[in-house]
């Protein structure tokens, strides 16, 4: 059975790159009827926080990337890492290293001075020296001195690394916590992970991890290293490119299915398909379709995809999502027209739920036009005209078709073009010049509210 995992470090929020890795790992498991495991690699005691753990869990939940097992926490498995480290020590595949930080720094500087690649020189590998008094050792893995490691990467193809290029890495720190390369190996082994799908910044770690797995006689997972995500300027993705927390997109009014849709297209494609749902993505997904080259993050493209999903989202759902945004504007969605109907009217004109709420404000709170708009569209000489329109409206059957026909009839009777009535009316009722069709707006606002707003506006003239 296929078993994949997502194993973030809780040293910050769930970012775009991490979310894409989670998505691809999740989709591969779902495609093949396998299991998706969530693991929290929290052994970096200086940087790991519970706040970051929660941000990761919240991000996964919002995106709908459900996991079958976990979350597992490395700090709750310390006994297991120690157990395996002791086994490697007893089998002569690992050793205690007492080199101090100062010694290691001095060693690296000397290597640099000789034009050599800085690396641990193995001074304690087979040493019979007496350990320095009071020194707390780390444990290092005895990397093979000869041969090479072959990685048949499912994205990058075959990669061959000579063991002579690798030094004896630390697997257990002096404080008893495992290093990344050791913890991840034991976890993948114990959890039966069959496919390791992760960013290609881990390519250099993979040969080290394979050597440890081989030393333990464990089965090797298959590896797939995803291409990096770059900003539009070709630089590594950062906050200035829009690479914010996944939950920031929630706060900005994006739909989770739109973000998933966009993330799926970062380094993967299915012909020319641009807009699709998660079910379709799982059906199409394959590691063989992942690009070897870096992907570029484009905030404008993400916004466009979100707009496409907004158009097809159910009005009732959009209404529920819009309520918190309306509250920020001081609007109570219960004091006004059916919000779902308002969303249906506005959703094709906006990009996000936040913009949807912005556009809906005038339905739930009177917005007085600016002085400039009043001067342009509501001259004093038109006051009598709109007082007459107000009385005319009191007797109308209030539906969109009747409103539209009646406005045309009223304008025609005054020998005016419809725009000479519709635009001032729009400004009086909404405080704006850009709205959906005026008859649709008036219908939703309701007769009493429309007449009250016209009268209020005329009183201000």
C-alpha cells in the first residue's frame, strides 16, 4: 500500500511551498488508495513553537488536506531515536564524537584555507583516545568510505553521489535530540512510508538518509523531489512575492479550493487545463507529470483562479463566508436583504470574499455619496423630478421586471434617456456609481428601503 507523509517543522506558519508539498503527497496517497500521514518534526527546541504547530494544523484543515494518521510528534519519540542510536553504536555503525565547537570551527577554517570543502574529518571515528573530562558527546553515523549512492528520483531521474563526498553526520545531539537526517529516517522506517515527496532542497540529504536506512537493513522508500517555487523575478520565494501564511489567504477572502487549484499548477500540469476541482486533480495527478524545472508564483494568476471559483461557488456558502467581513464594516447581514441573493448578484464582479463583502456594504448600511458625486449627479434642479419618482415607486409591484419597465416608462414620460434617471438613482440609493443593474439592486433592497434612501438623499440636497 502507498504511504506518504507531510513532515513540517513547526518553526513558522504553513507557507505556499509547504502547502504544495502536502497537497502532492496527499493527492498521491488518495490517487492510489493509500494512507497520508502527518508528522510534526519539532526537535528544533530553539525555534519550534505550539503556535506554529497550530498554524500548520489550521492550514491543513482549511485546505481540506485530511490525514489518515497523526499528527505524530518527534519529541514524543525520543526514546525510539535513542534506541536506534544505541543499536548503531553497538554494531559499530556509529560512534561518540567529543570534538568541541571551537575545534570544529578551527578544523573548518583550516580546510577553507587549503581550498578544501569544509567537512568533519572523522577524528573520533576510530579513536582510542580518552574522552575529554566533562565533555558531552554527540553521536555520529559512520558513513561508508567507498562506493556510491544511487537515487532513482521519480521527478529528477537518476542521481549518483559518491560516498567520499559525504562526511560522518551527527545523528544525536549532545542534548539527546535527533538531528533532522536521523529523526526523519527512523520515522519513515517505523511508519512504513513508501514514497517520500518533498522539496528539492532536500536532495542533498537523501544520500545520507539512504545510507542510514541501509545500515539499519530497512526498506528504502521511493523519492520524489519537487522543483522549487520562485517569485516572478526568479528569486527564491519570499514574503515580498506574496508567499505569506496559508491562513493569510483565508483572512484575505480566498477560497481553499482556489488555492489548491493554483498550488497544483505550480510544477505540475494536465494539458492546458487551468481551472478544476480537487477531485479532478486527484484523478489526473501523477508524479511523472511534475516538471523538473522551478515553478513561478504569480499572485495575479492566483487571484484570477480564485475569481473563477467564486463565480461557481454556491451563494449560500459565499454568504456564510462573507458575514465576518461584513461585520468588519459594521454591517449586520440580518438587517437587510437575503445575503445569499446579494452574493449571487455580486459574485461575478469580484475576486475574493473580502471584495464581495466590500461590494455588499450598501445593501446593509446606507452610504451617502461624496460631495463630488452629489454635485455631478444630483443637481438641485432635479429634486422635484426624484420626489415625483419616489411617489411613483410607492405604487409599483416590487420585482425586477416591473422596476425596469417602470423606470423606462418614467424616463420616457419625462423625455429623458434612462441613464438620466438610473445613474442619479444609483448614487442616491448606493452612494456609488458602479453597481450591478439598478433594477436588480432596487429589487433586493426592497421598496421601503429604496424610498427611504431617496428621501434621505433629497433632504441632503
